[in-house]
C-alpha cells in the first residue's frame, strides 16, 4: 500500500454557532402554602419569594427558578366588586404587554376559562423582549391576579426557547390550578 501526500493545505472551515445544552427537570408541582387570597400549584424546583420592589403590595410574590435564573412575578389586586377598578387593571395589563411592541415582532393574545371558571388572558411575546409570557386571571368581581415571566440573563431569547417553552407549561399549570379564596 502506498502513501499519498498532498501539498495542498486543508482549508479552515468554521464550525456553526452552538448553544449550551439545557437540561430541564420533569415537571412536578407543589401547593402554595403561604397565606394569600389565592392559591395555586407551582413547580417543585421553584421558590416563593416576596416581591421586594418599591411598588410591591401585600400578596405580590415571585415564583423564582434558581436553576433557570428566571421568575414569574405575581401581582394581586382586590377589585372589591368595583367595575372601574376591574377595567383599570385590565387596561394596565394590556398596556404592560403592548409596551414591549418596540422589540416584539409578535404578540399573541388568548383568552380561556380555567377549570374554576375564571377568565384567563395570556400574552405570548416573541422577539428580544424582557418578558416572553404574561397573563392575568380574574373572577371579574373580587380578584385580579397578573403574572409575567422574566429572565435574569442577557442570553438571547432564541437560545432560551426550550426554557421559555418549559416555563410556559409551568405557568399554564399555575393558572389552571389557581383558586381565589
């Protein structure tokens, strides 16, 4: 067997851009134990933390996912059967979703009924937005709960897509197990 050799150098071929492998645990849930005017099931891999922002009100919490470096910010309002307050909270929720229009190339809105009969409205935002999924749930007379997903990372949303899908499933579970007290 003879050996062949070539005087040509092999051309450098760059490898395609890669993404970090993201291992996500199987979905598993636990009941919210803190004393709030609502309860729901949330991920066993998440922690409940009080909202520490300057504007925080009682019963505002963060469902924090340490492994994914993200959280679902939960705000609650007692609407006290006041139609004006109810409409203001609906308007505010829409404004908060729409303010991402600058960077969003898509905002899809869906309205559904939860198993408890509450109205749930979801906003799925695509693009380099700070919040990819937002929602509110209400019984239309006494309770109004709003949530938004945020990541504590500068990673681009296309790289976060598997985590966003994972979080969406957890948020939908939270919404579907939500019960106002």
